[in-house]
């Protein structure tokens, strides 16, 4: 049975944050709240934890994983960012966006798209997530907590505990989250492309949201 920490969404308790980080460092898989939906996370260097997340989500090797970063300076360690891309990122972070960028050699190969050296990166606007990242001192490997067969991500910590309580090491309860995942923005080759419309305004990137969404 997983541990269950209830953290204040505005002022997360430092003691519980430190305990959560220790679980991550020891190879744990956690569910945690973000500024979009809940997410699954683990240490970016832990292969076994990554494989557990793959099995939970039933992901193939083509899925772009996301590194959740504290700020742009940390993001720049793991992604190749030119001046124009930096300005676009600066104007839209922190926020509910995942950016697809070319990865640097700091990113473990198992996290990359098998045919392209790309990685998803994001800087969330959520105090619990940022407190975890600050205490961890490095990005968190992450995917949206949307289970096979579901149409939407999980947003209620009680439902997460009911459905995944025996398969996770920690569930961080920060209250209900938004039902939408992040908007995914590809910034490869100097081109802007929205590959998933979610929470966040695509107009910020010069793209209109389709009428049927």
C-alpha cells in the first residue's frame, strides 16, 4: 500500500516534501499534483521506476517522456535552446505547457524518442511541484496520470488511491486538479506545432484552438 501525504497547495510542508524526495531518490514512483492534471513521477536516472510507469500507463517506446524542471536554467541543461526558442519559453513559463525540444547528452537515452533525440520539458506553475523540484535539485521524470481505457487524466487523489494504492510508493494529495493535461508544443527545427491541445492558451504560440475542442 502506498504512502499518502496531504500537502498544503500554497505552502507545502517542508518535512513532507523532504520525505517525498527521499522516496523518489530510493526508486519510488509517485503520483503528484500539477497545474494541469495529476502526474506520475520518478527519478530521471532510475530505469526500474521508469519501466513501472511504462507498465502502468501501457506506453510504447515511442512515447515522449517529460522532464519537469524548476526553471529555464535547469531546462537548458537538458534541451538545446536557441535565442528565439528561449524568448518563447520565457514568455510562457511557468505554465501548463509541455515543450518538445531536441535533447542534450544529459538526458538518458531510454527517455528519448527512439528515432529522434527529442524530449518533453515543462516548468509547472504549482507550489507543491516546485517545492519537490527544489528539494530534489534536479528534474523529475514525469507523465500525465491517465490510465489505459480512460478518456481523461485522474484529478482526484481519493480516486488515485482507490485505483493505484497498491502500485505506487507515494500519493501526494494536493487537492483536486484540472481535468485537462498540458498543451504540448513542438519547437523543433524552428517551427511551432501544437501536437496536443490541453490546458493553456495556444494563441500564445500563434495557433487557434480547433472549434471541436
